[in-house]
C-alpha cells in the first residue's frame, strides 16, 4: 500500500510559503482595493472548489465591510446589479485566468479591464489571481 498522507508544507517548505505570503504584503502596500481583492480570491476559490479558502475569504471580506448579499451573489456577478462594471471586469478576468480555455479572448477582457484600471492595477489584479490559484492548489492537494 502506498503512503497517501498529505504533505505538511509548513514543515517541508516554510521558506517558500513565507515568500508566497510576502507577495500579499506587497500587493497590500500597492493599494489595490481590499474589497476587490476579497471578491477575486473568493471567486477563484469557488471555481477551484477550495472550501478552506472560500470560508476564509468570505470571513475576511465580511470583516472588511463586504455585504452578505454581494458575497451570496458573486457566483452570478455578471447577471446582477450588485457589482460595479470595474468589479465585473476584474471578476471576468479572474474566471478567465482560473479556468484556462484556449478560446478565451484575453485581449477583449484586457480592454474591459483598461476601461477601469491602470496597467499597474491590472498587474496587481493578475498577481492576486495567480497567487490565490496557487494557494488553492496547495490547500486542495492536502485532501
């Protein structure tokens, strides 16, 4: 029988996890809106089915003043009026970078983002999406 125990990443690669956590400190320092960051992290975690991260990001979003109503409807953001056009653009970008599909029109999505965000902000949004997808995969690999 093979050993199927989860890897204890905190014990095995603490320096890597510390470096990953440091990225969030840099993103915070650059001023990306915290409510937007929570929405991005929640949506990617929902797509990736990471229960740990969904629970954590929902709680953190509430602590930062996000409403339960918006959190309840983030999965259908395109179909409700709860979200601004900027938030919808960021959430669409989140979905596109979380569900990799060769048919995705990234140029159109970037154009939609540029209507609301600077290139620096788009870089921060993209880094945030990349990091939450990485965290989701680490957490999911434990189950």
